[in-house]
C-alpha cells in the first residue's frame, strides 16, 4: 500500500516511536512517504533518505518549567504566515510528485490528517495521547488538574476526529469509552528490545525542557547515591553527579544498567524504563495533563513514585526501598512491538480489501 505518515516535530519521542513503525511498514513491502517538522524531520530524514518532506509544526514555549500558553500562542502566531506558505507548498508537492496514497497514518499530526480528509483517505491514528479521550481514566484527578484535563481532552478530541481506527499505545489498561479503538503496548525501539537489563549502582536522571539550575545541588544532597544526568548536553563531573552529553548509545547503556530512573512525565522514557523493569520516579512538567497522567499511572501500577517536584526528600522516599516497585515491574508483560505490529497489519489488510 502507498502510505502517508505524519509525525509532529515537538520533542523526539514521536519521531523515535514512528521510526519503528515506518521501518516495519517498509519491511512489509509498503511504500511510505513521511511529513514532519523540526528535529523530528531531521532524525527521520537521516534514517529514511528521500522519503521525508519538511512541513511546519507548532511548538511549546516553556517558562519556569511550565508550559506557557501565552508564549506558545505568540510563537505560533509569529510563525503562522511562513508555516502556512510552506505547508501549502508541501500539500501541492504531494499531489504532483507522489503516487496516489491509499491511506494516512498519523502520530497526533495535523497536516497529514487534513491531507487525508481533502483526499477522502482513511486515517489510522497511532499515538498515546488519544487515551485521554477514548478511555475512562481510572485514576483520581485532583482539583488542581481538572482544568488541565478538560483542556487536554478538548485538544485531543479536536485532533484526528473520525479516524478509521485508533491504535492507542499505553503501559496501563483503563476501560475503553469509544469504539474503533485498540489499546496496544508502547512502541519500544529495537535497541531497547535487544538490551538485556542489568542492575548497576547508578540512578539515571533525565530532564528536558528545563531550566532547573539547582538540579545538581539537589542531587548532591544525596552523596551516597550515584546519578548520571542527561538533558543538559554537556559532560561535567560533580562528585556523585555526572552530567552526560547526548549520546543515544550511551543513554541506552546507562538506562539498561540503572538501578532506577528519575524523569518527567514523558511517555517514551517511562515506557522504555518499564519495559526494562526499572523503577521510575516521575515528576511531570506542570500544566501538561498527559504527563501528569503518565506519572500518576506509574504510581498506581506500583512501578514507582509520582511527585509534583524534584526534592532531596522525595528522592530519598523513592530510593529508600525499590523492592516493591521491582516486584510489580516483574509482572509487566510485553513482547517487543509484536502486538502493535499485528493489530496494524490486520487494519491495513481490512482497508486494502475495502472492508
């Protein structure tokens, strides 16, 4: 089949997950063209030369560790004229220079979805965000998060409505609230699937989109613990705290051998840590309900702890006894990406038959 695949550019989680699916589709003999933006475009273009076209996406602005709605809106409006021009050009490039598409797959990306609607093509949604709209959340949402929940639910419902089917990746399994929805395990990179986890002495710490200048000093208040920190993209030795520059191989090696993982509420790293049976301490970025939900589910499933802020006392509470988390993680079941691949292949066959 001829498939257009849309990947958003905000962060690299979407790109690393979509790379796995695109590779599977190509291996199955499908012809795949990709549209993406920003760093995701660069990563995918390097992995699939000649198959990726750049579009303009939308980006989040951060202020003091919180998503700034006003700055995000201003950033979007400033970029809007040039973004519209480029996207309009890409739309016509796809019509002129590409074969007739049979369907569109979107990882929470709008350009490919609107292309599908104008061309009357079926859409398959593959992402984790749709769980906010298409499942009954089985965690208690505190009053302080209810406004963020309503905002997130409104955004998710407006994104990719009336798609042919929704494959929702998740490490927890709430009851479904809407039809045409299948819950599948998270997408795991082949490099993670191939790793045999070990239990070293260090704790892996990952911080993104942060200006938390006191992180090192806070970690130094636990001198008996060894921390390997990613996210600042520089190499520095601060005693028990080692800052590591970006390196995919180095990061995966440190993740696979860590005692535990400290991160925000991002879905990709939490999913990979759970797959490798690593206890997780999750501190979600404020005002991002999806991150709050992931962190809350880490604690509800017994895989680790969820805290509103990173403090020495919270870290001590998390690291005091990891055994209960390790026992709960020992019950987690996932066979790589096979369940997702099988569900996707069945949908493609149905669409190909016109079912």
